[in-house]
C-alpha cells in the first residue's frame, strides 16, 4: 500500500535510477513524483475549477466576503435573541405578564420583603393600611402589566408610594408586577375598599371620566414622573 502511494524504488534497484552526475560524492536518484502528491495536485486543480465556476461564474456558493457578511448578520440575530432573554433589560414598554411559577415565586419573595408594610401580607391591604388593595380590579394608576410595572418603577412619591427603580432590578420589578397581577380577585375579608377606576384589560377604563383611553399607554401621571 505504502509502496503504491510513494512508488519508492527498492534499495536493490536504486542503481537503475541513479543519475549520472556527482558532486563531491553526492549523487541523485531520479525518483518519480509520489502518486499521493500527484493526486493531491490534480485534485486541487479540479477543485479550483469547481470553485471558480460555482463561486464566481454561476454564483451558487457565496464568496468569502458574502460568507462573512452572512455570518455577521446571523451573529447580530443571535445576539438580539440572547439580549431579549435577559429580562433585566425590561422596561414598562416591553414588560410582559409571566405566569411561570419561578417568576411568581420571586415576585412573592420580593413583595414579602418590601411591600407588605403598606399593602398587607396578601396584597389586599386593610382599612388602616397606607397602600391600596392590589388584589381588586380597581386601579388608581391603571391596571395591566405596563401600568403596574410603571407605578412600581417610578412610584407615586407624593402619595407615599416610593419609586423602586434604584432598589430593584428591572427583572425584579417585572416579577413583582406578574405576582401582583396574579393576585387579582384573591382579596380578603378585611381588604381595603376599592380605590381608583375599574380596569378592564385590553380596553379603556370603564369609568368614562378617565383621561387615558389607550389602555396600553402608560398613563400621563406616571409618565410625567418618569422624567424625574
Ligand atoms: C411606604 C408604603 C408603601 C410601600 C412600602 C409600597 N407601597 Fe405601593 N403604594 C403605596 C401607596 C400609598 C399607594 C397609592 C398611591 C396613590 O394613592 O397614588 C401605592 C400604590 C401602589 C400601586 C398602584 C395601585 C393602583 O391602584 O394603581 C402598586 C402597583 C404598588 N403600590 C405596588 C407596590 C409594590 C410592588 C411595592 C413593593 C416593592 C410597594 N407598592 C410598596 C404605598 C406603598
């Protein structure tokens, strides 16, 4: 096998291919080119033709520059997809409701840690609690993920609800938001009476005196606070 690949002449027959010149006793054998090398050489010539035709003439394969551009485009798509999974970049415009147990669980933990003094352990408040009932369908600053997220993030400092954006990460605010919305309708026997307007998801607040007809928009009052 090796002999076929190299076509090396055996030592006994070297005499036959010995060339006639001699320099200071150094002589040369007239070996043929090893077939493995010759095949590789022909192969590369054939390949160059295939490459030339496919890449430069009929254009069915991308050239290196196009390949590079394609890879960069794909990389951008991948990075964007990855960034979208980082919930820490979420804000009141991109926040979405989560019903995942892990998210609601961390929302509950944060709620217990930061929010219960004013909103009650169950979020329903009481007649003496500072904060409103978060379990009913009435909202002072609008219901739905976007408004609730926005209220927690920017707060209503003049009414005693602080802005949490410096203490909580966006992902934590998002988890709190989903947790609070999951409390809808739970209430309690001693819950605080409804305050604000009845909120219907996907529609304008039922109260026609409301100023924000677009439910998806952040209400003007919270948006104003966002500037501070
Ligand atoms: C120091 C007391 C206090 C704490 C602590 C507090 N809140 Fe509030 N919260 C309030 C008050 C007071 C309001 C009502 C503001 C108003 O009347 O405009 C409110 C309103 C809200 C609203 C809007 C309710 C509505 O009807 O629109 C949400 C949502 C809310 N709080 C969530 C939270 C969350 C989440 C936390 C914990 C991270 C928290 N609050 C901690 C006092 C508090």
